[in-house]
């Protein structure tokens, strides 16, 4: 699934964490704090989408480069 969309199953809850198994390979668990998820029950099937946030990535890179530049100027 190269499009960033995955199906997953809520396997269980442990100590405030949800253990979610990817349906393509149930050996790959995702452990996510339950508080970050909507109300779920064991056995629920989820759609998980992962997308790259290009503007935020560029902003973080520019911020890091700015810090690096200031550090280099201090050393001169």
C-alpha cells in the first residue's frame, strides 16, 4: 500500500495504550496512547492514513538551518 492508507485491527488495550496490528502484517504492532484515539473496542477495524506534511517539513528544515547558521557565526 504505497498510498499511505493502511487497515489495522485493535488487538487489545494495555495500561492506557492501544495495541493495533496492521492487517497486511499482523506481526507489526502500533502502540498508541488510548487518549489520542476515538472511542474504540477490541476487534475494531481502523483506516490509518499517513501523509507527509511538506510545508511543516520545510519549516522545520529552515528553522534547523537558521539555528546551525547562528551557531556557526558564534564560532567565528
